[in-house]
């Protein structure tokens, strides 16, 4: 069974039906004499996370209202997906996709990546420094926080056999 998707303080009662990740690369096409052209790469852009789902049952509309209140809160947050690693994102779109009923609400959403901890939280780890796992932490979010990658964390912590099974309170060496 997959864990529940979470964003800020909202936990989905059941995971959205669809979840799509859009990677984009920006390019500029420059026309040249003689019908030729030159393509210049301008770099990657932020990823876009889109999906859709529904809330069912007697509290369906109340669940949607909780999600809408989360949308209305400013600032980025950590999106924890049950299969992908976690991302720091802005909640950029929430849409009712049909007229809601008291027992069924269909919705669509979109999150836009912040490109890591762009709010000043990213920093380099010091050799031998330890991080105590907090609720919601993943190996990917710890790597992003310290400007490293999951491979380096696994190398420094050979006792971690499953990168998806961190325990709250566990110490992770960050180098």
C-alpha cells in the first residue's frame, strides 16, 4: 500500500487518480541568412506537477474545502509524493472539474517547482555533520536541503538499505 500524498499540512485521504510531471527545456531559434537557423539552449525550466482526483463520501466537499484553504496559503511547501521523491513547490492551480455534490468532488491541481530550497534553506553539509530525521523528511529532501544528492547520502550511510524507509529520529550523516 502506498503512503498518502502530502503538501504542507494537507494529507490526501486517498491519492489523486493521476499525477503527471512535465520537464521542459527552453530554447531560442535564431534565423540565419539562406534559410538556415541556429538553436541556442537556454537551460531547463522548473518542473510542473499536474494531476486530478476526487473526494468521495459524506465529507467530500469538506475535504475539498481543506485542500482549497491549503491552496490559499502563500509561499512554497514540500510536496511529498508516495512514489517520487519530495519536491519544493508552489501550489499554482486548483480547479473544480464538475459541479460539486455533497458526496463527490472532482478536482484538478498543479504545482510548480521552486528549484529546490530557494527560500534560503539550502546549505552545504560539513564533513561528519548529522541530521536527525523529522516527520515528512525523505532522503531526497535531506539531500536537497544540504545541496548534495541521494547517492552521496547512501554512501555516507551504508546502514540505510531502503532510501524510502527513514525513521523519525534516525540520524543521517551529511557530508
